[in-house]
C-alpha cells in the first residue's frame, strides 16, 4: 500500500465544533488525573515523605512552562509531534529521532504498567468488599484481553463519553478530598507539606518524588491533537494546553494536600505501602458508597488509559511498517475490522511478556512503580531536548531578541528544573533497584543512537522514522 494512496483514501476532515472548554477537559482526560492521584502519589511519598505535595507543585511549574512552549509553537504549526519537531529543527535530525525513540519507550511501557496496576487494585478491592480472593494476574490477563480485543476490532471511545467519565472520576476524587479537608485531616491541616524539610532526605527526596510528579503530567501535550476540531485552533490549542495543565495541576495540589493530611504527616510509610490509598481514605473519611465509587473510578480510569496507550503505540508500529521503516508485516490492516491488527498483536504480546515477567518477579505494584520510573526517565530528556531545540529554533528565526522571555528564559528554566529529578536519579545514589533504572534508559538510548546511525544511510527513511516516532502520543486509531 503506497503512502499517497493511503493518505488520499483516509483524508477525512473532522468536524470543527469544539470549544476551548471542550478541548481543556478532553485533553486533561488524556493525563489521567484519577490514575495519577490514586497510584503515583504513593510512590512519590516513598521518596518525598510528607513533602510529596511539593514534588507535584514543582512538576506543575515545569509542565506549565513546557505547555507554554508547545503552545507558542502550535500557533505557528499545530503538531502532535511537537517534541520531535523542536529537537529536529533546533538541534538536528539525530536529536529528533532520539527524541521520538525515547518517547516511544515511554508509551510502550505504560500499557503493561497499567495492566499490572489494574490487576492488583481490582484484586484488593474485590477481596475487601466481597471477601473473594482472586489472584491479581487473573484480573490483569482479563484486562489485557479486553484491551487487545477492543484495539483489534477498532472500538473507538467517544470523546464526549470520555469527557463525562473524566468529570465523574475527578468529581468523586474531589468530593473525598474536600471531606478530608473539611474534617481537619488526621491531626489537623498542615501547610508545611510544601516545605522540603518534611522529606526524610531533604530536597533530594522531593526531587525523586518529582519522577512520579512528572509521570502524572505525561500527555499534557495531547491537546495539540485536537487542532482539527477546535474552533480557531492557532489560538485555542494554546489555551487548551495551558488550561488543561492548570486544571489538572490544581487537582493534583488539592488531592496531594488532602491525601498527606488525611494519612497524617507521621504515617507516610503507610501511604507509600498502600495499594489503594484513596480507597483507604474513603473508608476512613467517607461512606461505603463513596468507597465503591472511588474504587470504580480508579479502575475505569486505568482501563481507559490502557486502551488509549495500546491504540497509540499500535498506530506508530503500523505506520512504521507501512512506510517500510519496520518490516511490512506490521503495516497490514485487518480485512474485516480495518484495524492495524498485526501491530496491535505485536504491542499486546510485548506488553503481556513484560506484565508477566515483571509481575511474577517483583510483584504487580512494583511493576507499575519500576516501569513508571523508567518511562519517566526516558521522557524527561525528550522534554529537555524539546526546550533546548525550541530555543535554538527561535534563534535561527531571529526571535530571541524580540521575545527573550518566552523564547529563551522560560524554556531554559524548564530545562534546568527538569535536571532536578534526572540528577537525583543518579546522586545521591537512590536505593536498589532505583539506582539501576536510569541505566536501562541509557542502554535503550544507546541502541537508539546505533539505529539512528544505520538509518542515516537512507536520509528519507531516517526522516520518516523520526516523524512517526515523534507522533507516538497522538493515540489516533488507524
């Protein structure tokens, strides 16, 4: 199947009828704030202790600066592959390829991480609520099968339904948070949670907590994928990026503040070890109905993120097969469902192997924790390269002196802030196995560098590979 014939047959226009508010809420849903608050906060608290909310505040500042940078570029040329574009045009094609290569591992690891999380969370909830003990791997395999089936048959989630689910999940979460705050928390409300001195290891603990803070903002750039559906896209995509990041960041600050105060500042070990901390809080501060709603909201949010992730990565694999960057086998379309079934199968099998291998060796909770750390450490350099690339791109355009604050100062500040969690992953040396997780990313990056060198022998193929990888976050069904 040729590229030209494919593009001409599939060139369908989307209806341009989304308001700025629609775009804000829908793009916020891509970040999965319910999943992030339910599960990322425990891992962050394991490092940052009672200062965990500070990790999310700094992460929000970084995400906002990045959102502004991406938003400024979206005014010129809305693009889901903004990070690839920045690195490619600013630093060079090889950096652009490596940017896409690292972004790809981030989204690939997210699926098995989420399926492991779904299994252990559902298992614990069923056991506590019904007294039935179902092993986590049975539930994880069911979730895996559901995701594989839906991706194969091409079930597309309605954006309106996604928006309603997002509002329901966040609504339930905020109700619990305000209940905790209204009741004064465990032993009063302490705003000192924003002080790094409440971290057991000082600011280095806050910095390591930022790994999970940044993980919670991954996907903020997805608002750029709505460019064809939002009215006045060059203006409103920018507002959607900023608005969704502010909205989700605000939710994170309220939720982390309530969570730490709900458990009590002296009980951070219990928070770090809790598989479903917000279910625990709902049991203590809410009612049985709220406990059930919190549990269901978390599970539905996990499943939605997992389906979107599989669709996104399968699309990238499919396009790379179609463009002969990968074997043409991956570019085949299912005759009945017209979906990239071979690509879906490959991504699903890879996820299954990682799910079972990691799940049985370290347990499902740590599977999510370790894979989440690896993918975040892979994506942070992408954000740094994009920020530096944006500065260099604007320098080439002669725009630094015209607008030094937005075209130079802000992106450089973002780059420096992102070095905090990255450097904290190396020194002070974190406990095992977190001390070796960065090595996994480094090895993967070296492999990407070798692949890039080989692909550079065919410049056109090399360019196509980078562009496709750079669009890994689009999540568009083929």
